[in-house]
């Protein structure tokens, strides 16, 4: 499973999609798994010559799939507030958690 992000509007030109999280998900035939990803906003930071690392508010698009060429889910989120300055010690990785979804809750569409 791979998650890509796109900063829709920014003060600099950004790549169309950037890999922001990934995890190998081993599944047996018919098995289902719930996947939760915690993605720090600092992964969308850009370098500003006057302010250092900065995360701008605005719309972010998210793409989930097996690869960049095999996207299965798309969504968007909005970062609100003003500019955020995470500094040099900003988070550079996401956290991915897997949960077995074969229980009763999975039939209701929740994990």
C-alpha cells in the first residue's frame, strides 16, 4: 500500500505526487485489513529562503494504491490556520498501522 500526496496550491511548483507513506500489507486470499496512516503535515513543508521550512494552509490531495500507476482511492483534506514553521527537527516519516478486519465491525464499514 502506498499513499501519495499533492499540495494543490503552493508558492512554489511542486511534484504532481509525492510518496508520503507506504507499508507492505501481506494478505491471504479473502483476508481483509484496515489500514490507518498518520501523516504529519511537515511532510508537505517547503523551503523558504527567509523563513526556513514552512507548511502552507490549503488543500492537499491524497492518493492510495498499490503503486503510483495503480491508484485505488482518492480524497482531499484541507490544512487550516496560518503558515506552520516546523523547523529543522520536523517529522519526516508517517506511521502506518494494520488491523485485522475480519471481525463483525468490518461488515459495517468501520474498523
